[in-house]
C-alpha cells in the first residue's frame, strides 16, 4: 500500500509540533487554556471526566500546534490533524482530538491567503473515500465556511484525477474553483471513509503559483500563532460542546444541512445527549437516506471521540449490519448488549451521539427516504425484545474478531511507504 499521508511535508510538520511542545510559550498557553476551560466548566465536570481533563487539554493544544504548522500560506503543505496519539517514523506524535472529531475522517489543512493563487492536484489510490469535502475556512477553529466543494461534484480527468484552483477571482465557469475572501485561513479537507479497510484518502498536493512573498514560517512564528489561537478559540469550542451538554438528558434532535451553526455546512447532522446507567441502553434507528456517507460517532463529555481506533464507539453504514427494512439500528450501552451494532461508551455514563450524512446529492436514488433518526431508551435486558427479528447478534468471540478487524483497518493510517 502507498499511504498518501506518509510524505515529507507531513513528517516535517510533525517534527515542528514535537519541537514546539518544548517551547515555554506553548506550555504557558496550554496552562492558560486549561484554566479557561476549567473556569467555563465551573462545577459541572462529571466525576468520571475529571481524570481525563489534562489529556483532553493536551490534545486541544496539540490541535492548534498542527494548525500553526499548516498555516504557512506562502509555502503551503497539507498537514493531518485530529488524530489520536500514535507512533510512526520513530517518533511519538501527540494526539489532537477535539471538537467532536470524527474518527472516520482523515483531516488535512493547508494555509491559504486571499492575495495568492493556488493549485491543488488530487488522485485516488484504489477505492476512494465515501465522501471528501474541500472547504475554504475563515478561522483557526475551522468553523467559518467560505466555500465547499464535495468530491462527487468535481470535474475529473479521464484517469479520475482532478485539479482545484483557488484564488480571489470568481469561478467564471471553472467547476473546480474556490474563490477566496479576505479572512481566508485554510483549505480544510475531510476524507470521510465508511470502510476503513479499503477506502484510502486522496493523494493531494498543493502549490502556490508565483514567487513566495516571504520566507517559510519559522517555529517561532508557529509558536506565536498556536499560543494565541489556542487561547482565543476556547469560547468557540466551549460553545460547540455546550450545544450537546446543555441538551436535556436523554434527548436528541436532527439538523438539516446548511444549518449555519458551524462545522461542515453541507452535511446533515443528528445530536443526542445521554446519561446512562449500567443497565440502560439507547436504540438508535437511522435512515442512510441515499447519502454517500452516513455514520454515527460517540463522544465523551469532554467533546472527544472515545478511543474509536480500539472500541466500536463509532459505526459507519459499512461497519453496521443493516436490517431487512433498509434501516440501521445500533445500541448505545456501557455494557455489551450482544448486538452486532454496539456503540461502546468506553464505560462512560455521559455521552454525546453525533450522526452525519454527507454527499446526499451524489447517491440519492428514486425511492430513497430522507436522512433522519430516532432514539429510544430501554433497559439493557429488553434490547432483544424490542429489536427486529432479523437483528444480528454476536458471541464474545465474534466481538473480539470485530474489534481486531477494526483495529487493523485503522492501523492502515499509520502504514509507512517503503520509499520513505
């Protein structure tokens, strides 16, 4: 396999981030960010989350370090972000999960400036992601969308490759064009993969056309940007978290696309907030709705994915066993309910559920129902009674095999190219 993330720009950015963690300004900003978070949470931190606050703030800070490493708009490079801690190329890469990260995604950022012209070239390696979005964003929090192009809408060459142009001019008939705005910060790419074992992120390259107006960004400037932005974006990310934890316990809602609340505005999203006892379960019943990509992810009270590379705390349509009526039913529970589609909370009692539907214009067919979902609280002992007769159930051996297969599929993201 060739791993499109295993490239010189990514490794250099990781080395920058690892070095920046030793900078006194970054350590001070990290401590300041933790104080801001703790002041915002006040007395509301659940007992089960207290011990994880430090590591959550570490990953929050690392996320902004990766953004700083990607922010050079005059010498752009794609930099992967939002990954769990991992080791490759002989170094330990810090985790950077925050803001309700989606473990199905490979997230990449590249710096963009309004007064520059860029060319992005891309090609597939084997099976393409279920859906990929190219979003020009106007803030470091990556929540202000200027324009988005989805992979199904791209104009392709005969071999499937594509070119995206980015500059301050209107498209003028250019289908693969993004027009910048004065506040542009990043091109933000999400490769959303339903089948981790076979789908691979695009090979992407970005170049700024014309001579660079400045020298490459120094680590000193990266440190300044990361320290400032990490502090500055605490209120934004606290707001995102609050949209879940301020819901009534054991409630849920569906939000259509273009909702104007931040994040990927072309996706429809479902939110759920649950407080579970050991004997409780929530049955999620959702309709893929003809979307190119649909999935559900669990998050902790700290607004992080729950060790999805190890546990079945997220499930895509491809990872689920569907029912005969075309719907997908999954069970959220702290203990294994025996159903194939178990959303594992990692033992946590307070969890958020995020459902996502993307690429809805690309895969919809006549007769497809609109995306949507419902949730139902039941006793764990009653799960078998209320699920359809054709529900798939797992033995303990099958569960272990499911986890092993999942772990191996996720590990593809760390595969090293032999040439490197």
